């Protein structure tokens, strides 16, 4: 073995370094630490592609994940974004809301407060419940375990001369088993989880017969959030890719459309869009079915999580899709459910009436509000997405003060 770094690896290192700097003509570019396997990264990047917001993609290899990112935000997480002014931004939903204020063209939130609420509900479902589905499909079978651990290993090894893809793959695989119990992924629920995938695809495919996107004929924040999970996990992982193609052809088309947004090669990126759904004609049947799906999955899961946090429990039981399982309390989930409930409480008069009827018909209400709102102090005194003093939230600040490492890697 020679100590000389092979030429293409040298080029890779150079390209990695260059991706982190704003060169001439790039002064207005954002920079995003991301990786191939991260749904939240692709949620933000496809949103930026749609809006035409310029950015540079930076590969969060294992060195960056262990050193640079914890230095910026106090934990190992992607995406982390740097603004052209070097502000550090973390957390995909607040990042998009923050960018919406600065780039008001082609808004991704409907003006109709009723439709906007449905969007937030679907967005939360995508961000907070879909991980249970996509961790099941990704790590619940040997084909994906082998292929995806190596895919992630390849990404983590990028531009690092002495990194071994297969060692990193083994490491990824070994830590995965630990996540199952947090998401209630025991052997007895695997069949039920497969059914959830098929049912979700059936609902989406019916919806995409009538509409191009979730809330009509232009993409909303909920599209980008759901896209992240479905594209980066189910559509890219070999085992579930087959399920997607067989059971969700129109959903696959929706994925391809979002992937191509902003792409000028071959003039493929769509540039003209239709309107949002007009709720004055009522909630369309396919959207109602999607809301019902969230009522059987995300809502009982988030509701029980918030109650458990109030009772200072570390775990909770919830009946999800007809099966009771034990899950871990996740403070971020408590906080984001509170945000959703607050948005519901803000609805007034006629707006509230239509939403109440739609949510009750779908089974989201009364459960969503049954036990009131649990306040999470996770972000009290913090200003998401803007990170100050290297800590994303109160939990990370506490761990850092105790000298503990907060990252999972
Ligand atoms: N709420 C965050 C969640 C980000 C997140 O969970 N990212 C995952 C990858 S997609 C991560 O970095 N996990 C830590 C790890 O894998 O070590 C967001 O929306 O940006």
C-alpha cells in the first residue's frame, strides 16, 4: 500500500473543500450540509429548487458529522444550513418558514387558513410519523439492510482517504437496531407496517388521479415533507422501491415531478402550476382519506407522546393502526405537536367550522385536542431556525453544559 492519495480522491477532497466556500458569483448562495439518506435534507433542497433559491450542496461525510456539525449546532444532525451571511440554520420546517419570508414568490403555504391548517397537519404527519414507516421499510429486511448501510457508508466516506465504506456500513447497521424500540417497531407489528405502506400508497395514488400535488395543482410544504420520506427512503431503497413501483405508480410520478423541479436539463423541470384546492366545494374524498390515515397513525402517536411527557414518562403506549405498541417519548415531537394544536386553536368562525367538520369526519378530532395542549419548553429562549451559541435547543444546551455528547453518531 502506498501513502500517495490516488488522483481522483484528491480531486474529491478538493471538490468537497470548494463546495464549502462561496466563490465569485456565489455570494448570494446558501450552503447546506446534507447527505443522500436524509429525507429532511431533500425536503429543503427540493423546496429551494422549486423556489429558485441558490444553494451549494455540501456532503456531510463522517468527519463533518462528528466535528463540524456538532460544533455548529451541538449535535450530529442534517440538514444544517449556512446563510450567505454565515448564519447557522437548523430544522427543516423552521428553515422553510424563514426562507418563505425572504423569498415570497411562489408561496408554498395556501392563503386559505383552512387549507393551510390541513397542510400543517400533513406536514407534521410526514415529518413525525413517516419516520416510523420509512425506518420499517429501510431496516426491516436484509436486502435494504445491506444495500442502504453501504449507501450511507459511501456517503460518510466521501473525500476521506482512509475511510472504509464497509466498516462504516457495519457501524450504521449495528446502531440501527437501537432505533426500533423508540419507534415501536417490534416483530409483531411488521405485517401491520407493511399494510400501512400499501394503504398509504393506495390513498395517494387515488389522490394523484385528481390532483398533481397534495393540496391541489401546486406544491405545498406538505409535498416537500412527504416527498423527503417517500423519495429518500421508500423510492430509493431497493426492497421498497419494488413496492412503490407496483402499488404506487402515480405516487412515483409525483416523486419524479418534485425531483425535477428547477432542473433545466432537457427542459424537464415544471415551471407552470395550477391552483390550490378550493375548499368551498368541500374536502375532496381522497384528501379526506389521507386525513383519516393521519388520524389512525400520527394523531394517536403524537397525542400519547405529549401526555407521557406531561407525566414525565420516558415511554408511552399508543394504539396505532389498530395495534398497541410501546414508543419512546421524543421532546421534539411534543413541541411540534403543540405547534400544530396552536395552529388549530387560532382558527376562527367559519374557517373553524369547516375544519372541525372535516377533522371530525376523518377522526382527527376529537382525539387531537382531547387532553388539551402540553407545553414543551424545548425551544423556550431559542430562535429556530437560527442557531445561536452552538446549541439547537434546551436539551442540547443541557447536555453540552454537562459535557456530554448529544450526537448519535
Ligand atoms: N427536525 C429535524 C430532523 C432532522 C433529522 O432527524 N435528521 C436525521 C437524518 S434525516 C439525522 O441527522 N439524524 C441524526 C443521525 O443520524 O445521527 C429537521 O426537520 O431538520
